[in-house]
């Protein structure tokens, strides 16, 4: 479960950080950059939910 949360968090981070430089250097257009940013926020929310599930259900009693 920790690997899944880490992977989703990494993907969200990259989706939020990379569109700016990619647009600046002309690799993607503005619409695609904003779409990547939007989905990065969604994936970040999913990572937060997975982290909360891990904290609630996977804790040691």
C-alpha cells in the first residue's frame, strides 16, 4: 500500500510541476498544459484519499 501511495503521489507531483516548463519550451500547447495541471490536482486528491485510508485501516493496534 505504501508503494501505491508513493507512486500516485509522484505522478501527481509530476503532473502539476511539468506542464509549466513544457509549455515554456514549446513542447505542449496551453490547453494541454492546463489539462495536465487539472488532472494532477485530481490525482493529488486521490493520493490524499489513499493516504488517509492507509492511516485509518493499516495502523498497528
